[in-house]
């Protein structure tokens, strides 16, 4: 289903405000993918963008009383999506500034710690090997070598955003597969 013209959007907005499920589903079918593409520009992660857009639709439906039907519903929902993305980025920044540093320090300290047994070291190496080559390269260059994203991008001949995406995905993978470390040491 394509996009709606101005008049159709106004009608859909009025119907959605009245709690019309069919109008809401029409809005969803017409614009969901478009909103996801928009959100991906913020998150660099399709799954996260999809969740944020779904949350935006849910928020609209749950808070219909706050929607002013004189406003363009497409733009109103776009603002909700944008705010969800910005909130997500703020939360990522907070999480990454703490949790990742602990894992990074353990992974790359190079200091033998008697509290970290051979099983954990083996698991660390295994998880690093499971990373895609480019992701592992970016991670190691950034954390071990201390290179800036800009320098890694030049070295790899890719955009900085690509390097950031590799780094974000690699750190996410490490968090998911090494969470046991935080509780075992």
C-alpha cells in the first residue's frame, strides 16, 4: 500500500482519534516501513529501529487523547519515532559508558589475573573468534590500538558510520555473550 495524500491523512487522523482500528491499521500498513527506514538512520540497527517504531505506534494508540486531529498524523507519529530514537541513543550512551568498559578492560588488559581462570579466558577468545572479521578488526583497532573511528574508516576505506556500526554490533555481541564475566569474577 502506498502513501496517503494530505486529505486521506486528515481523514485517517480523525478516524484514528475516534479509535477506529481499521484506520489505525491503514496508517500502520502505509507508513511502518518508512518509519523504520527513518529510525535506522539513528540506530544503525534494523531490529532496534523496528522495535522503536512499534513502540511509537503503540504509544499513539494508548495516548489518543493527546493527539490533536488538526495536526498531520504522519508528522505527529514521526515526532514520536524521532523522540523514541533519541531516547534510545541516550540510553545506549549511558549503558555503553559503563558496562562495555568493564568487559573491555577484562578482555584487553593483558594483565594476568589469578581470579580469571582458564575457562573464562578460553571463552573470551572463543567469543572474539565468533565475531565477523570486519567487526573483530574494528573492535581490536579501536580498543587495543586506541585508534579513532575516523582513522579506522580511512584505513578500511569505508565511511565512519560503517565503522561505528561494526563497533556497535561487536560490542553488543560481546555484551550478550560475555555477560557471565560480570558475575563470575
